[in-house]
């Protein structure tokens, strides 16, 4: 998994790129407040780690975008750093 982001600092905008292996996907349910549900994607790399949180609406939008283009993927290969 690769993450690319732009970060604002006092000098201007800095671009940061990091990545790692996908470790866990956590679904946070809230029975009393269903609007507060979230999906967390946890990753860990050699020098970095993090959690990316998505709302259910963001996951639906992502899924609908990927589903339309899934036929373009010919195969999946998992590469892991050792």
C-alpha cells in the first residue's frame, strides 16, 4: 500500500510519500449513533505506520468507482517485504 499526501507547513506545501503492508481492516460500529460508524485501514511499513479512516459513504463511493473498472485487472499478486 502506498500513501501520497501534500502537507502544508510554514515553507509552503510539502509532498510526502510512504507505504507499507496492509495489516488490518477494522469496522467500528456504533449502535446508538449509526452515523458515527467508520472503517479503519491499518498499515505498517519499515519506517512508518498509520491508520486511514473512512466513513461508510466514502467506502461506497470508492467501491462503486473500483467496481466499474475491476474488469481491467488481469490478476493480483501479493508482494511482501521480508
